[in-house]
C-alpha cells in the first residue's frame, strides 16, 4: 500500500528544487511545470495526511491515559459500594425484607466482575426472586477487562435504582452512600465503557494518504528518466536524486 515515506518527501523536495532553480534544464529534458507541480503537491498531501493521523493517534493515547485515571477513580467508588453490601443485606433481613436481601445475594458484588450466584435459600414465607433480565445482564463474565467491569457496574447501579429497590438505596444512604452518588457511579461507569476498547496500533495509511502517494509514485515512474537526465551533471542534484 502506498503511503508517505522519506522517499516520497525526497521526490517532493527535488521537484521543488527543479521548479525554483533549474526550470530551464528541466524543460530542456522534457519535463513540464505540471509534472513537477504534481510531484510537489502529491508529496505535500501524503505528508499532511500522515501527520494528521499521527496527531490523532497521539490524541487517542492521551485519552487512554485520562480514561485509565478515571477508571481507577470509579473503581475506588465501586469498592465503597461493594464493602457496604453485606451489611445492607443484613439490614434487610433484620427488617423482614428478605426478598430484597436474596436479590442482592444473587447479584453478588465481586471486584472485577459481577457473579450470578445460585440463589440461596429464601427466608420462610419469602417468594424466590424471578430469574429476570437484570439477572441475565449482571452475570458472571469470562473476561475481566476494564470495559466489561464498567458495564457490569453500570448495570448493577441501574438495577438498584429500579422501583421497589428503595429500601436498598435507603440503607446504602444510611451507611454514607447517597442515592445521587449511586446514580452518578452507574452513569460514570457506563459512559466510560461506551468509549470503547481503543487499541493503539502503528499509523496505517489513510485513503487520502494512499491516493496522494500513489499519484506521486505513478508520476515519478513517468518522469524518472528525465529527472535523472537533469540531475546527473550536478553533484547536489545527483545526491538528492539518489534519495528518491
């Protein structure tokens, strides 16, 4: 695949030099102004496209560093939630809210993932919780990468905010984790996960870069012998031609 290289830049510089300082010799060899301008213009376009992509990759790299810091902060808040859940389950059992306690047990909180556990024995008189969509969303996952963990955290916080879960939210608030903080934690986790799994790779030629470099290569193949004829009697031009 054609893309910007130092050779593309060398052709561009030589063509520019011929235009500026050796126009008569170039015309005598059969080169036209349009030939040389094509080499210059396409070289500029290939270089600019390559630079733009490298700038974009640098931006992605900086963004990943920021997101890593943000994820670490979210996971500190995750730990604060996780540490309160066993006590909240105990509070619910003491308040005869056994169904909610069982629900929390089934969506047991783990550090890197949420585990869908076998339902424990429900307290006497409590109906077993339904195997609903929430339990399928917040389930054990094979991978433990950060986006998966964030998605699980967002799903869990969203589930806690559903109608009927107010006793859980109330008891979390009593233990220092307000409803607004819980909602914000889930929203932050989902927003960060939505940024995707950016995997940095080396810069690949963009379509614009490829088209420009291909155009220059084709033009160079057409005029190369004429350019060599101009350069062979001038040591400075000859060294520049060798780089092309």
